């Protein structure tokens, strides 16, 4: 099994979900309708939860703790393509 390719895929998916979750949370309080604000908050939580699960899988493959991987890397080391 090629764990390097698996780790690369997991990093890409996790980074995308993390960035999208943060971007969605920026809309909180800006929507003209309360339901839109609630929906964006809910989507942000879902995406952050997905990223946590993916970073946890990476940790099980020998990478650092999920919080360390998500919040201590500099911008060029992220592989997200959604931003």
C-alpha cells in the first residue's frame, strides 16, 4: 500500500474542508435572513468536523496531532485548492 499517496489525498481533502469551514463561518451574522446565517454556521461546523476526522486518520498514519497539523502549518504548506 502506498501510504504517501494516501496521506497526500487525506491532506488535500482535510485542508479543503478546513479552509471551506473557516470561509463559511465568516458569513455568520452577515446574511439578510436568519435562516441563511444558521445554514452557513451549520455548514461550517460540518466542514470543520470533516477536516478533524481526516486529520485524525492522518494521525493514525503517523502524522502529528490533528490540531498541530491544522493550526501550526504556514500557508504554503496547505494543499487546499478551494481558496
